[in-house]
C-alpha cells in the first residue's frame, strides 16, 4: 500500500485513517521511507526527527482507537518551513547564523497543528531568512525541482513546495513575504496560498519584513488547503498584527459558493517579460471561466509597475531592523577570532549572514538612513497605499483577479545568480498582494512544452479566502492538473 500513499491528498489519507485501512504510524513510516529515497536528489529537508514523528503518529493511533480523534489533521504528517518555530526542534532559517539554534517555544501555528493532532514532520529548506526566489540562498543546500532536478524549486519556501511535489509529505506550511508561497507552488506544480495579512498569527515566525510576512499552506488540492487554513487561522493575542475577524468554514465554502463570478484580468500582468507558453496556459484558464458563465473584465492597475521597487525598499528596511537582533552576542553564530565587542559584532555578522541577506540589510539600512528616509522609505509607503487602492477599486466591480503566478516556469539552478535584479523580477506578479495585504492562491493550470508546471494566480478581497478557494476549486475540479506528478 505504501507506494500508493505518496500522492494521495490529505482528504484521501484522512478517509483511510478514519476507515481503519491505514494507521498514522504506517503512513508516517511510508513518508519517512519516501523522504529517504527521494530527498538526496530534491534536498527539501533540513532535518527530520524520525523517532519524534513516529511517536506523534503512535499517539494519534491511540486516540483514534479510543474514539477520540481530533479531526481532519489528526495523524497527518505536516512539513514546516525552517522559519516557523517548534519547541525543542531546530530553527535555522537555513542560515549559518542560527545553525545550532533550537527553538525554546512553539509558534502559534505549530501549537494549533499539535492541538489538531498533526504529526509535525521535519524542517524544510528555504532561502536564508526567507530572502530569495529560488532556495539557492540557503546556507545548507539548494532545493531542486522534482519535475526537473537541474531546476530550482522557487523560493523562499522552496523546501515546503518541493516536499509536497516530491510526495514526501501531503501538506506543508511556508511563509510569503513577496510571493514565497505562491511562486514555488507554481514552479513545483502544487497549490499554495497566502492568506490575508492578519488572518494567521505570525507569533513564532522569524520575521523578515513584519508588515508583509504571512504564513500559509501548501497542498495537492484546494480542499487540502481549505482544511489546513481552517486550523491555522484566527485571532491571536500574542500577535499585535493579528486581526479579530471570524474564521468562516473554508471547506464548506467549496460546496456552498458556486458562482458564476465576476473576474478581473489586469492588463499590467500580461505585458513585456511574460513567457508566451505561460501566457497561453493562463489564457486557457481565463477562457474556461468565461465558458462557465463568469463575467471577465479587463481592468487596469496603473501603479503595478512600481510594486517591485516599493517592495525592495519596504522589505529591506524592515529586514535591516529585524535582523539587528542577530548580533553574535546572545544565541546566534559567534565569531571566534575577536579582540573586542565591536569586532565581535562585525565578524559574527560577516561570517553568519550570506551574500543576499547582507545585500538586503545594506539596502535597508541605506533607505532608512538620515537624508534618505523621506526620499525612499516614506515615498515607498505612500506608493504602497496607491497600490492597495488599485486593488480596492478593482474589487468594486469584480470578485477576484486572474493573473499568472510567475512570468516564467522554473529556471535552471545558477541561471539568475549573477543578476540579482533578474532574480527579483521572478516575483513581479506576486509582490503586490503582500503590499496590499490581500489573499492570493496559486494552483496548477497546465505545463509548458518541456513538461514544466505553470501556475494560475487568483487574488481575492481582504478576508475573502472563502470566495478565493471556491473560485480555485471550480477550476481544479474541472481539470486534471492537480493529479499530474513528477517521476522521481
């Protein structure tokens, strides 16, 4: 049976567990075996505590035998990006700076997963401190794309996307600051969702850019995403940015919200730089919605061309502030060869941080410095408001927006490393949702002529996750893209 388990959805696995045809221990062991078989090629994991995972699975089986199952996630292995803290587990952020750090507490999402009976299954690779678009900035390993092992998995949550794509875990969590869930989901042919800012607690998420970061799920189906989102969402008094907004029944919305919808196609997302095969796949998806009776409106979002510039001012400014705590003095990498306190600070940070992290800290410190704050940071915040207003104006006439997730499919490892600007443009279609704080989802909508996945991005209204999931689910149910898997 174990060979059949790798690509089953969370929903299918839960049915097998509930029906007594499968135990959580057998499922967890099958996924450990799968991980050991494919991860030497994919490199999605930073670490996996096998004994701990099997002990959690055993506890789940005992609950089920006693008739005390905790629900849809009980006994299901869930992978976690190595930026989300789990008590007594490594929390490296894929950086030398935190290479030996073990988290002393649980993040809110980890605690919610534990309360739901999930098996917390391994720490997943990422771009260092979530800064990157290809998981090539990890201090430990590049994560490769299961569809083509010479290509990247995307970033910064590349390990979270690749682990699901490779069949090592049915669902995982990542974080999305400028597309870090949606872009790797697109590259790896899985579903990935960034919720509305404030919908999911950020407590216990190592901060990169606090006004942009949001935790969200990866899975094989929209239903799986809805199930995980249901569990991790909700107000958290430990997080001052968490919003007191009632959490709807997301899985229920897939059935109750049927459309047809009014959908917007922003012309700024279909201009120069968009690969022709990606464009053709997205256009087919738009035509399908039109055939279902949805009203398709071409709309304009005039400030979109400024999103990348605004993002790299605001995100780097917040990063330079957030990463000041990693100073070599308390719990991070400490340089051995130092003569005084200032030496300790300089050398520890020089040795502990990778090139991209240093680049962003320097950029952020510059835009916050005296004489440049008004010219860059303050102006970027004003333009951010205009970008959000573009979205709000669009949502006066449409329910959601349809766009490509990325301008191209996964690229070869090393291809963009010499040109940071080209790498930054990987996120050109995803960044604006973080600036506006709105929810977005990427789902597979086809493959190019080389058999590489293409992702459709759907962007919704603030706290409109239910509608977004329903719109995505309609498309998924009518197509077979989510059942296509790489051969490893």
